[in-house]
């Protein structure tokens, strides 16, 4: 798994748009602890942990996933982002 072994967290601070991190509470590929590290390295990012999901939280818990994503997209920081038209 080359993706698992690649670490680019040192570059996350370069991202200048809002970031939403969504992770399943049982995700072994990208565990909650790793998602928290990503959040810590990405200023202004937000993290949602989906209960009862692993790596495919959008398929395993679609209602929780969709709510987290839609709530994020409704935030002023996202709607007013210079990259959103």
C-alpha cells in the first residue's frame, strides 16, 4: 500500500480552502488518530468521526456522512471561499 506509506501532512498548511475531514470510527486504513493529526496540521480544518463506519463511511453510514458533508458545505467559510463560484 503505497498510499498508506506516503505522508504529506507537512504540506497541509499550504491549502488555502476550507477542509473537511470525515473518518469512520473503525477505519484501520486511516484511523481516527491519523485524521486528528491531519486536522492538527491543516489550519481551520474540521473533523467528523462517523460512528459505526470504517474506511467507506459514505457507503456504510450514508446519512451521517451526507449530514457532515452538507453541514460543511453550508458553512460561511466554505460558501464565501474565493475558490467557490
